């Protein structure tokens, strides 16, 4: 017959780490939007700017991993 255990097995605590924040997109600085010039007329005059979709991060604000 095997000897009886006199101590209880030790349990290890699981350490939870916070998920890492993804890097912000350098083009839009994390907002997902960029300023786009609005052009009108035959001569393509600039009449102002509007918000546009950031093509570097596809509007997420997170940097792409290359």
C-alpha cells in the first residue's frame, strides 16, 4: 500500500494581465478620419475640406501590423 500524503497540493494563482493597447494610426492619430480637400469646377478649385475615411487604418484608428 502506498504512503498517505500529509500535505495538500499547492495551487498556483493565475495572474491576469491587461490586454495591450494597440498602437494608434500615425496618419489619423487614432481618430479614423482625415481631412480631404473638396474641389469643384473645371479648374478644380479648392472650396473647403471635409472629413474622410482614413485609408491607412480603414477607419479603426489602430495601426496596421506589417
